C-alpha cells in the first residue's frame, strides 16, 4: 500500500507540473490575442492551484517515499538475518555490503526508479490524450516524442544493466584483492614502502566503468533532447505553413512547441534515475548468490550445565589447546597478549569457527556447530542502518518496556525512540554506544552462555565500569566468558584462562 501511494504521489506531482506547462502555454497565447472582457483571473487561479498541488504532492511523495524506503529496508535486512540464521558470510566486506548497500538499493527501487518511470509514462499518456481530445494541430508530435523516449529508455536500460554487472564484478574483485593484500601486509611497509604500495590493487578500472555508465546516461538524455528539438523544428515549420495558409490565431497551437521545447525538463528525471534500477538488479543477484557457508545448529536438551573443554582451540591457532571446566554460572576471564587467539577461542567455543579438541555441555559432547541460545558478542558490533527497535529485536518481539529497561541498564536511556533511524541518514552511534547496544541486545535475548569479545575497548573508565557491573549481574544466572587484555579493578572471576 505504501509503495502504491509513493508511485501515485509521484504521478500527481509530474502531472501537476505538466498541467502548469500546458495551461501556462495556452494562457500566454490567449493573452496575446484576447478580446476585451477576457477573464484573466480564472486561468491565473488554476495555475496557482496547480502549483500548490505540485508543491504539496512533491513534499508528500518525499515523506511517504522516505517512510516506505526505511520500512522496506528494515524488512529486507531482517529477512536477510532470518535467512542467514544458520549461515556465515565468509567475508566481512561482503557481510557489510549485503546488509547495507544491496538491501538499500533494492528498497530504493520504488522511490528511485519505479515512481519516476510511472510519472514519465503517465505524463506522456495524458499529453497525447489531451492533445487528441482538444483537436490540437500537430498533436501527433507528442506520440512521436513518446516513441523516442521509449526507444532511448529501452536502450539505456539494456546498456545500464550490462555496465552494472561489470561494475559489480569489478567491485567484488577489488574488495577481495584488497582484503587479502592488506590483511597480509606488515603495517610498517604500508607506511614506508614503495614496492608494497605499488603492488596494492587499484580501483582505476572500477572508477572508469562508473564514469562510463554516467556518460551513457548523459548521452541518452542528449539523444532524447536532440530528438525533441528536431520535432520542435518540424512543428514550428508546420505552424508557419499553417498560419500562412489559414491566417488563424489559435492559442492551443503554442502547447505542442512548449511541450517539445521543455521535454528535457519534464522527462529528464526518468533518465537520471536509471542507476537506481541497475543497483537494485545487481543487489538482487548478489544477495541470491551471497558467498555464505552453512553452519550446523545444535539444540541442547538442557539449558543449564558447565562447559568442559579438552585440548580445545581454534584450527586457526594450531598451538591453542585449552583444557578447563567453565562453571555453570559466573565470570570466566580469557586474557593474554594481543594476537594470542582470544577472539578465535571464543568463536570456536560458539561454533562459529572450526576447532580441534572437544567441548561438552552439561555432560553432553557437542559436535561442530552453533549452539542455539549461546550468544557471541563480537568485538566490533554491527549496527544495521535500520530503526533502533529493529537493531534491538533482530526479528523477535519485545515489549517497549523491555527495550527501555535494557537500554537504561547499559547507560543508553537517551535512545528512547524505537522508530529512530540508526546509521547513514540517521543517528550515528559512537564505538562505545555500539558496544553498549550490543550488551542491550544480549539482555533482551538471554541465553545460558555469553561469549563477550573485548567489551571494554575504546570505553572510558566510567562506561567500562558500567558494562562490567552489567556483565557481573548477568553472570549470576549464566556463564559469561570475557576475552579482554584489560581487566577492570575489583573484578572477581570464577576462573581465569591465560593464553
């Protein structure tokens, strides 16, 4: 329903502008040949009313379209979360692109392309019907203009989709090469070195492809504008010939030349929005072929028990072999210098990474996979470009009072509006706010085991103390494993694992 309203308002906005052009053209010509007693007031009132309609429909289209865009974007991202519930995207870059760029491109299709094309089609259709109904001489040129517009638009769509596919392929290649190169490059080489910097992948070809696509859109506009001007020249020659033959002054004759002269203005927007279609189509393709690996999910017969690790560790850290019994409830601290695999260990316990050794829960040996209900709170929490409520609920339902309590507990009472948009185009959260929002998610979703990765990094002492108190409170009825090289004062863990 919201999508239909978005398109309808765009059509009304376009038709109101076209009506202003037609009525104004007639009014100018009519005033030039008007007899005494001509009513100037009525056409002026109509033009002002059409201007108000155009302004009002324009603002309404922006408001309704923006609301539809935000709602659809949120729904697409929640559905993507549901689809990836038991999967892991292999690349962090692909994950961010999928959750941000591609979903937004798909959601923007209605506002960015469909409504503009619907407006252009309706304006052409109404102009052709109006000229035919009014028996305007040379009104057939409007049909010729519609044919030119449709032909240029079809060619532009085909070219645009071809370029968009190439651009998407180059983006994926550049992202992959950059991730591999930068993750394996020593940081001091990046600062000083010429050879390494020369070997880094470059986005020159990607930039050129984007520029070429923009040039094709501009060329399509000029081809259409050129066709409209040729029709204008032909119509003017026809009018000169007609006026010499009949010596008839008819105000309606000015409508067709004015429509052709301004065709680039009232139809140009339909060409400029072509990239929105390209991005939406590519977004669909990328999401359907998202490089994700399946993760086995484990359902436990009991929700309480201790976690026993025997020679356990991540396969990415071969020397890691942890043997320990983690209590049913309480704090467990994982410490050690940077690079010793604290994050890898937590991910392996959660089942997000492959592991060696064994893990058991409540006396039950666990096969590889993600345990339902166990929460892994990553070091750099991902905040979706969506509403605050969607970022907290993640597809589940909670009462507003529960959301408010969770936010207040982690020191975010100022985030009180559930419909507030987070991310690009909305409220930007700091690193500390992201970490606290992540803890609020955990408070809402519960679970017998929390695996918390570097929760205090980037926080001041007051915020770190608050988070520590929340985690200690939560550890009274669950196991909370914290990986951090920073240990706040007055912390009494039940167990400390030093790597």
